[in-house]
């Protein structure tokens, strides 16, 4: 972590390997900082695991990015540059792949057939070999692309290499005082 990071960022992107806990950290950030939370999986997927069009996704994403406060949970590398360029803070959860794989498998098995709150309605948990392979090879195949984008934005990016580091980062961010212009967050699905 760096002292240059804002204590109360208003635009935060949370990225990292599936199973690292992006959604969990994002929910905690939204509650602590009273910021609106948006899960990119909810923008991308339609019921039945049908992908939305890139134009529709981009339009929804740009509407969010044009606001002055948000937390965006998810990778979607194609749009990473747009999110990082507008973010006050980017958090990369860079955990060991065994931990991410274990967490993802546990999540799948405990939620099999049910839809997570951070996923689009009608997209229940399922065991998918391709998804598990994506997690296993994330550091080799995806992380270098993420790191290349983040390298262009020093001072606004922080890498957490363990859940403990992410918890310390969360606790270091100062929540604003509630006011008429900054009310407590509205619970999100």
C-alpha cells in the first residue's frame, strides 16, 4: 500500500482472479465508504448465461463511469483502460491461485444451482471446467495484461497479495460523515 492513495476515494475498480474475493471486498467498500456498487457480471450476463452485446455492455458501463461515485467489481479486460483511467483507486487482488481456485470451487459447490447476488438473475452457479482452467492459468494468461494497463497509472493502484492486506486497506480508508449530499448507501442486490 502507499500513502499517496486517497483516504476517501469516490471511484474504485476492484480486479483480480475469480475466487479472490472481489465481490466480497467490493461490498465491504461500498458499505464503509457509502458508494454505489456495480458488478460487471450483472451488466454482461443475461438470464441463462447469455452474453449481452458489447455495445449494450459498453453503454451501461459508460453511464456508470460518467457519474462521480462508483465501485466496479470485475475484470473484463477489454474495458479495463476506461475504468482505470477514471478511477481514484484500483485494487488488484493478486492472491495465490490455489487459494482462488479453492474459494471458487467452494462457492460453486455451496451455491450450485443458485444465483449469487453479484451475478445477473437467471445465471445459477455451475461447475465449469473452462472456468476452473481460467482461474488456474489467470496469473500466466490474464494478470500480465492487467499489470500492463495498471503500469500506466502509478499512484492510484494497489496490489493486495493476501486477504489480510485487503482487510488492512479497507480499514485504512476513511468513511465520510453522513450528510444530505452523502447519505448512507442504499442496499444493492
